[in-house]
C-alpha cells in the first residue's frame, strides 16, 4: 500500500500502522456496518458482497474491506468462495441443529460454573435486561436485551474462551432468530423461560438452571430449524 493511499484514507494525514496495514478503526467501521446490515436482513443470505462497491461507499481502499470480510467469515456471517467472491452466509436446518447442540453443551457448562459465583448485581442486571426487552416493541432491541440477559448470567463463569465461543455461536444465529421471532409468538414463551432461569440462579440451584437453559436453547433451535426446513427446496 502506497503512502499516498494511506493519506487518502486518513484525511488528517496520520499514517497507518507499520507495514501499510489498514488502521484498525477503518476495518471496524466497515465490519460493524456490514454486520448490522446482515443482522437486520438488509443484506439477505446469499447476497454477494462486492469489494469495490463497499470500499467506495466507505471511502477506503479494498484492504480494510478484505479484512472486514475475513473477520465476518470467522463469525459465520460471510462465506468466501474462491474465484467468485464473498457472500452473506446461508444457513440450513442442519446447520441450525448443529449450532443448537453446541450451544446446549457450552452454555450448560457456563451455567454450571457461574451459578455459585454470580453476584446479586449481575442478577439484577439480567432482570433489568428482561424489563427493557418487555417494554420495547422493536425486535432488534429485544434481541440485544436477550443477549445482555445471558451475558449477565454467564459472566461469572470465569472462562473467557468459553464465553467468546458462545458469543460466536450467538452471532451466527441472531440474524435468523430476529426474523423468525417477528413471525411467531415465541417472545412471550422466551420471556417466561428467562424468568424461570433467573429464579433458579437466585436460588443458587445450578442443576435446575442448567436444565432450564438446555430446554430454552433447544426450543429456540427447534423454531429456527423448522423455519429453514419449511423454506428449503424439496
């Protein structure tokens, strides 16, 4: 990358990091914009992501765009096909079932580890997330508060790699869950399950919380897999 290219992408004249790599801020800006468009459905599954168009829209070179694609691919949101380019990832019923199995195993472990360690403040934060979700009529707000609820409960497990892996699985299914839940009455059922999980945490009953989490994840996975099965070609 030439110095002149770096300066074009940095109007203030600040050079990029050593070696000509794109500044982290550029990559994050492109990545977060694409992530939101994918999660909201503005970029549906199967959409081709054209580097030149995205670079022009953000006023950057292709380098930050390629890095953004790479990071989104690691999250399961983008698929790169050799000699064809990058596309918004698709998901099948089988994919949904596999992710559900992984979520059950990992989140039950997080529950087992976190119930004895979770402070009251974290439980109150989880309850606040439920309250906010219940007041909002926006599916995006409900989805974010759903994640905040689970983050508050799992944080005390003390396993950063476990939590990072769980977050990655959430990112892969969240865009689909948003769309499916808009068309079903699942939100009310999910709220009831959340209240039961929170009660088990407050009682310090790890066994009950683990069983409730497993059922909660499996129920959501069944809704998602069924939706994919209905729309898949015969």
